[in-house]
C-alpha cells in the first residue's frame, strides 16, 4: 500500500509532530505523578478521618487542584493516545483514508474550540491575578495558577490537534494510519 517514495514524504512535518508528541507524552507522565499524589493524600485523609478521628482541612482542597491539573493538562495526552470520546457507530467501518478525511474536518473544530479556551481562559486567569482572587477553602490558595491551566492545557490540546490534522493529511496520501504509527514509535523508544 505504501511505496518507497511515500515513506520519504513529509519528513519535516513528521519531525514536528514527533516533537509535539514528546511534549504531550511528558505532560501525561507528569500528570500521572499528580494522580499518585492525589491517591496518597486521599488515603491519608481516610486514615486520619476514620482511624484517628482527625480529618484534615487541606486534603480535599489540594485534591480539587490536582483534579484541575490532570483534567486540563491531560487532554492532549488523551488526544494523542486516541482515548478521547468519539461516536464510533459508523467511523470504525470506514476505510483508513475515509477516516483520515473525516478527522481532517473534525480536528479543525477542536482547533477552533481550543483557541476559544485559550482566549477566554487567559482572560479569566489574568483577571484573577489582577484582583488577587483566592480560593474560599482553608488554604486560601491564589486562583490564577489553576485558572492559567485552562489556556495552557488548551494550547497543548491545540498543538496535538494540529499534529492530528497533519497526520490525517499524511494518512490520506499513504493509506497508513500515521497516528497509530506515532503511538507505537513513541512507545518503542521508551522501552
């Protein structure tokens, strides 16, 4: 299906996508550490509350912030690993090239959505910084770092979506699922 010339096409685009994948993958790994932290703090909270009858005042609030981190920063990771929500009623029956054509259209919608999130999320984070807004919980943590995760996470989803569009273009030309190839290549280099 793919000839020798197709394998040599698009080297700079593939290299750019690979760089985006590395950033996305590293962010996903960092999010996994946040999940581990959340598990430990919640376990500590359960032990404190039920064994020692001494609940903490900080655990719940910290875990809310951890959830914000993994939700916003993990979106690009989910896109790269094809773990996002998709309606597969018809999609899985299509040929690889037809899927790539559909993806080229739908990923542009994601790009637009991410641009709005960057714009509006950035405005909200800047406003929270200017006003010095703090959480209403016991810790009184400033809100702007958490709110800044919205545009940062949206930017990561934006660049990963652009990588998906590029890979869909290459898939249309070669007939080979570029995204699956990128996932397997990144996984092999880690092991």
